[in-house]
C-alpha cells in the first residue's frame, strides 16, 4: 500500500494524478451504489408483489367458491367473482407502495377442472380451481437505469402445456421501469 501511495505522491508534496482520478472513481462508486440499491429494491418489490398476488389469488378463489353447493359436495366456483375479487385485492394492496406508479393486469384466467393435474403420485381425480394471473408494474426508477424500453417475456402455462408471450413497448430513460410478474394459485377440493 505504501508503494502505491509513494507512486502517486509527488516530491513537492502535491498529489498530481490522484486528484484527476479520484472524481472518476467517486462517480463510478456512486453509480455502482445506485445500481445495487435499485436491484435490491426491485427484487424486494417483485417478491412482495408476487406474495400479494398469491394471497389475493387464494382469497379470491375462496370467495368465488359457492358454500351452499359445497355443503352438498358440489365444487362450484364463480369465475367472474374470482377475477373481480382478485383485481380488487391486488389493486388495494399495491396502492400502498410509493414506488409503484401504475399496474396493469395482462392476463387473469380462472379455470375449474377435475383431473389429477398437479397432484403428484395421486391417481384419483380431484376438483380444482386455478387462477393464473400476469401483472405489469410500472415502477419509479432512475432514468439512467431505464435502458430497456421493450419487454418481451415468455411464460409457460403448465396446464395448457404451451408458452404465452407478454410484450410491451415502453419509453427509454423516462425513469419508469416496467416489470412483469406472474402468479398461479390453485384450490383443490379433497
């Protein structure tokens, strides 16, 4: 370390080269800190949004279940109630986050079926309701970090056994980053 200091220190006591290099190192350090904090906050927001979608999906599926029919062992789910309740619960929960500027529901599908799908080794078919939702968040960010205006994300739908594409074209360097998040929730009648 002393050799490095001696190399940069001039004989007359003035530091020549470091006085030019230090501001650039300082700026690079600031950019790295901004980039790292942005990644941490986005990761936190994605995880929180996905947990909100999961809990809201389960609550919506439960609210869409007809209790009167369930008492006579008929598994009936009102899909319109599920989708409406899901959108209301997610919108209400996301309204509490200052970083979220806007959110759009890209795809919200509710399916009811009687199959062994997703039950593991069980050979017995069960009544199931599944909510598959994809949402796009518009998040406040630094303009310098908003470098990708086009979102083209491919997701796999295991039930339909096919891919589906989410495409969005945003504005580059406007300080608003678009993030897509997907959640799949199931309710199984045993």
